[in-house]
């Protein structure tokens, strides 16, 4: 029984770490996409091309 609890604890820590990494990657992707959108909007503005926000 103690080994099962230890395994369950290790699995919980591993799952928590995997979720944290997934969140961090997703957050990084969102930030990168936001920067890309801003850059594209700036390019459109610089070239006088209309766009919607």
C-alpha cells in the first residue's frame, strides 16, 4: 500500500509538471501570435492598406 501511494504521488507531481509545461507553451504561442498580429497591422498601416482591428 505505501508503494501505491508513493506511485500515485509521483504520478500527481508528473501530471502537474506536464500541465504546467503545456500551459507555458500555450502562453508562449499566444504571445507570439499577438506579436505577429501587431507586426502585420503595423505593416498594413505603413503601406496604407486598410484593415479591421
